C-alpha cells in the first residue's frame, strides 16, 4: 500500500514539476502568437520617420519626435510646384505652336524664313536683270524685298500713273542691288509705298514683263501686278 502510495506521489510530483516547465512554455508561445497577430496591425497604421527612425502614425505630416516635415516635396513647396507646372505648360505650349509660321516677335526666326523665301525664286532677280528678254510676256511669283525712295518717282516715264520701286532677293550681291519695278498708283498700293519708303518690306509679288511696256535698255521693266505682305 505504502509502495503504491509512494508511486502515486512521485507521479504527481513529476506531473507538478513537468507543469512548472510546461506552463511558462505555453505562456511564451501565447505571447509570441499574440505578438505575431498584433505586429501587422501596428505597421499598417504606423511608419518609420526617415529622419529619426522612430515609429509614428502613417498619416502624420510632421514627426512628433524630431518635428521633421514629412509631406511630399510638392506639399512642402506649393509655390515652386505651381511655378514649375506653369513653366512646363509654357514650354510644351510653345513647342506645340512651333510648326506654325514663324512668329514676328522672334527676329532670328523671321530672318531665317525671309532668307529661305528669298532664295527660292525662279527666275531669281539676278537672272531677271541679266536676261530680261527671256521673260518678256511672262508672269511669275517672286519673294522680294521691296523698297522705294521719293526720288524713284521723279522723272519716271509716267509718274502720275505708276509708283517706282526697287525689288531684290537673295541673288543680289555686290555687283548689283536689284531691279526696278513699277506698280499702278492705287490707294491699296499707296499703303505699300508708304510702308516701303526708305525701308525694305518683305512681300510676295506676282510680277510680269509686259510686252507693251518693254523697252530695250530700260531699267524699269518689271510690273508688279499683285502683292501680299510676308
Ligand atoms: Zn522623426
């Protein structure tokens, strides 16, 4: 009996001693499980401050530990952001309109356009000047600089009926400065003449060398039949 009792006691004692180890182990696993369970829900709402590495609410715009401004760059610089967007709009806006005719505000572009227009004439002003008989009775468009001086019209064959002008293109060089042309004295032409007085005006003209007006050795043989400002 005593033997059985002693055995029973020793089993109880072992159980008791075992549970002393068992219970803390369970607690530890429980704590681990709880921590594992809680960990994701914390990081979902928190973030690490990039300046002081402390954990702060995800929606915080300012770190409560180091006071660092945690807004995005454009949030911290609203004026610079607005200016930058406007600059981009201006850049892309002007790039988009780049394929339109050269704006007159840009002198360099206008010069390039004028040069390319003045260089595409057939005949050129120089050809017209050196071989005028080849063009008698013919009509052709020309891009030219057109200018006049008051004295051009003094002593001109029929100065009551015609304006006299000088026209030239990119074919002119040091040896000659253009050819003389005439156009009827109309109110529309008076506007062009006043604009071209002592200053070259870029125009596209429909020019001709009329048979009736041709005179050998005349230096004014080209008639301007119509014109448009360029
Ligand atoms: Zn911080």
